C-alpha cells in the first residue's frame, strides 16, 4: 500500500478534471472513499493521475445513463475533486484506492475524446460563509445539526462518544455538514442538492430539513467516517 501526500491547494489543479463517473455515489469534501478500479479506461486515468497531480473527480451520472454507460453519458454538473490518499496494485493489474475529497467542482465543458477516459474543464467551488457567521449563527446551526444527527444515528455503543471526539478536532460548520451529508442515508437527489450548495448556512439548513424527514438508524456508512482537516 502506497501513501500519498494529502495536503491540497487550489493552484495544484489545472482545471481539467479526470472524471470517474458513478450512478449512485455522491462524494463530499473532507471524507474518504474506497474504490476498486478495474475498467481499462479508469486504470489509465488513475495511472495518469499518479504520474501528474494525483487528482481525480468523482462525478454522478445523469438519469438515463444505462443506455450509454460505455460511452459518454451526461453528467450532473457538480462533482467532487479528490486526491489519491493510498493505492495498492493487485496481481491482476487492478487498483485498490482510497480517495480524499478536497473540493466541490462545477463541470463546465467536456473535452474531445482524445484519451481512454473523460476529461472536463471545471471550476473549483469554494465554501461561502455568510458575514453574520461571527454573530453566533454558525454555532447555533452547528448545535442544531449535531442534535439532529444524534437523533438520526442508530443506537450504536460509543457512537456519541465518537461524535464528540470528532468534534474535538474543531472542525468547521461546512466540514461537519459535509461529513454528515456523506454518512447519513439520503436519496441521491438530496445528496446532489447538498453537494451543489456552496453557502454553508443554506447547506446546513437544507441538511436539517433532510434529517427531519429521516427515521432513526438511517446511516449507511460507519461513523465516524475517515476524514481529513486538509
């Protein structure tokens, strides 16, 4: 298993995103996602990323992708730029990979098919924190989000203690919202709305609305997920 540097700065991104497109996985910044890469086109994409900037974008296929999966089916306009955290090549030539989400991306213009994989001109989307964040509004939203998340969590031994340990890292409201959005069981459209929302306050309120409609024990991923403050 080979570890890679995790620190990311926007000036490391050329604007051309290598696209790993999936039908039902919405990736968020700050969390880690394991993938097994076996298709020829994605192996070529991964190997180029390793040689250059170690960046790959996880994108979501638009409805109707089934008719043209091997081609270039339409993509949702928001994706997540990821850095390769670790990788391991198998004897079969495939790869086991751990990706760290680093930024939201707006997919702007797909380039002509000159490579085995898809490349899209993209723009980094930074979090927007309203001016009144210092007034205590951010702290109140974080309190509300934590309460809603605890209510939605299954009664797993030590789960609340793990949550408190996570918060001990002094993470931002935006980061907390992304971790919860990734962890909780929400349908694809909710997750895409959360990924597309750059305003941290609006994203948190949207997540609170989503959590209010979910039953308890609604997590599909172990908590806490692997994450990074980078």
